[in-house]
């Protein structure tokens, strides 16, 4: 486990799946609070900022997820809608937040994993489950509020 508790907490973004509007919130927060934001993706553009960088990974199943898990440290923040990745971020004693503003906790992640597995089983058996609703203004605001809460707590 990376236990680099002396380093300033960073934000790790599962960037291939992160909505652009959420990335914009993160970019503004990075510059405003001088917090390092790292986008992990197989392709990613970052705005010019000393606080925003990217790690480019090969395309493939869970490649970005594995890179985030490898690099995340205690106290960091992981941004992902991927439930298994969120569980691994929590195992590393970091915080996991999804783009809709839900902070995953050890108490809620097991239920989310179970529901994800159940939905995968339904889809595999041919049931059309549909996808998540489109990200809306309320989701963006909830995300920004939870991000601000994490930023305040780290100071």
C-alpha cells in the first residue's frame, strides 16, 4: 500500500468515463485551491495549469483503473463511477466520489457492488436494464459540493 501521508492529497480521475462538465469543475477547483488533479486515461487533454496533469495508459479493460489503484495514496480523492474501482480506492484509505456527487463509503460500497453484480447478471441473461439517467444540474451541484467538502477537510 502507498502510505505517503506526508504528500499533499491529490485527486485521481478515471478520465475516459468522466463527463467533461465534471472535469471542468475539477479544473477550476485545482487552480483555485492549488490542488493537484491527475487524469488517468488512454487519451486525455488537459488545460494549461501547473496543478493539472495526465497519465496516459494503453487502451484496454481496467488499464486506467489499475493505474489509479497503483498510484492512489491515503487521503487522496478518486473520481469514478466504476464501483469496483471505488471499492479499491476505499481499500487504499482514500476517498471515492462519483461524478453525480455520491461519496462512496465502506458502509455503502458493498451494497453498490452487490447491485452492480445483480444488474450484470440480468444483462447477461438478456434483460434490458437501460443505463443511468443523463447527468443533470442537480448532479453537477452535488458533485461540486462534495468536492468542496473534501477540499475543505484536507486543509
